[in-house]
């Protein structure tokens, strides 16, 4: 064999070996896997008080998560299967009936909440597994399932079935008594 060809072959073999060794030693699972995130989607230590979700495995879709959990978390540009470490407390059983008796209307689908589609405010006020969102002339009330992380106002407005229960009062300036009665349904809720 030609010495120049043999030398070139040796260089290629050494380069391929170096790449393989580097990948074996330094590649591995996503460094975020096994870590936890807080309510602001920042990486935190899992034992800390701020941790709300443990990132178990990066996936392309929720269908890839184990069927017994199906809990997913959008972290930055990736989707993870995982475990909710903290979520809503068990909602008071009387909350739903209290809201309906106060005059709130049950939200069956996103069409019922379309008046809030352009809402650009912050998150709702959460108390005891119930969230109250105050918009311009309306209120939305929703109840989280026990242990559920709040999917956010925009997700609930698009699909109220993402939570255990969603109701609303529109034209709140005209329906002040109903708004006040609904606000009293959640102990410790701020006045509206």
C-alpha cells in the first residue's frame, strides 16, 4: 500500500475514533432532564420549595409520555414528560355551586369565553384551587383539579375543558351584585 494513502487512512481512523470517544464521554441525556422548574419556568433544584414540575424525558408530543401520567410541560422550546410536584389544593366542594348561584354562567367551550380572547393581563388570582381573572368589564372563574398546575388564562379561554370547571360573568359593570357574590365564594379573595 502506498505510504501516503496509508498515512491518510490512519488520520481518518484516528479522527473517527476521536469523534466516537467524544460522543460517548460527553453526550448523553439532555442536561435539563431530571431537573425541576419553578412557576416562572426557571431551572431549580428539585428539593427546593420553589420546584413545581420535574422534567423526566424530552418528547416530541404528549403521546410519547407514559399513558398513566400524560403530564407534559412546555419548557423553553422543548416538550417534556414529567411529574407535577405541586399543584392546586383540593378545591372546596361548595365553590362551583356558589358561583352558579351567584349568577356566573358555565363556560362550555371557547366560544363562551371569546370576549376574553384578547386578554393581555397577568395571571389570575389563585386561592384554594380556584382562579379569578378580572378583565375589562368581565370576570372568569375557574377551578383546577387537585394537583393540577394552572394552564394559564389564555389556555382556559381557548378551551375551558382544560380545567375542572370554568364560569364567567360578562358585563360586570351592570352586574355588580353578581360579581360581588361570586367574589365571596372564594375565602380570602380580594374585593372586585
